[in-house]
C-alpha cells in the first residue's frame, strides 16, 4: 500500500472518533534507490537538527480489549496545529509498536513533561516492558487516556487524521479537553541529544 493509500485507509478507519480503531497494516518499507538518496548524511542531519531545542512529551492511550494496560511513548515531535478547530499534531515512527495500540484506541493524551521528569521520559522511550509500572496517573476526562502526575500540561484528544511523512506518520488530534499545572513550572527540554 503506497503513502496515499495508507493515509486514505487511516482516515477511513478514523472516521468515527468514538469507535475503537482497528490497527492499520504495517507499511511496506522498501529500499531507497541510489537515485533517490538524500544529498545529506543521516548522522549530519541529526547533528544539525539537534541544535533545535524541543519540548518533551509522553503520548498515552487507554488499554483496549485484550490489552493488559495502557500504551505510551516519549515524543519530541509534537506541536499545536490549528485554533479552529482545535488541533494538535505529533509524529511517530512507522515501525513503532505503540502506535497500533493508540490507533486502536482512537484517542490519546499528550503529557507535556516538566523539568524534573527526565527519568520518566527515559522509561517511556524504551520498547517493551510495563512503562506505567510505578508511574502515578489518572484518566483524562474525555478519552480516559493516562494523565501523568506532575506533567506541565495535558491535552486530551481524539484522532482526527493520519498522514504519511517519510519514515514517520503524522497524527492529527482534535483537542477535546486540556489543562496546565502551575504557571511557574519549567518544561523539560531536549537539546543536542540531552535534557537541559
């Protein structure tokens, strides 16, 4: 299934925000031909773009039928997208094992991490295991997705659309509810491959 077909299938699956979403088929990844290769080295691309400081979030979703617990992953590629309607966006690798669980749930909560939550972020950045073990959280008001205790802000969403972007998926969420912690709390930032 090509990029356009995959995006169209995702939109069909996500047409009803209250209905659980079936997992999308894993995209067929193909080797890139020599004539298609980017003119920049991947390591250099990472090094240069690492100069752009980003906030750090954890995207969570509630457990769906047959799952033992909620899903979540650490995500730096998050942004607001639109005021009317209220939309946000995050990017997730096409090979992510957490994304299919979020897609099935059809909802998610973005937890904007505060400065003291670097270790929490590291726990959500690894594959496998129970990422929620020992992590305090409560359900977000609309989706029921985990809202992490101590987060700087939270944004409760339904999946609005999914688009392809190279080796990532671009997930657009419609904001259903949101809130922020104390205004003097500092955010967790990531710059040049480390937390600052």
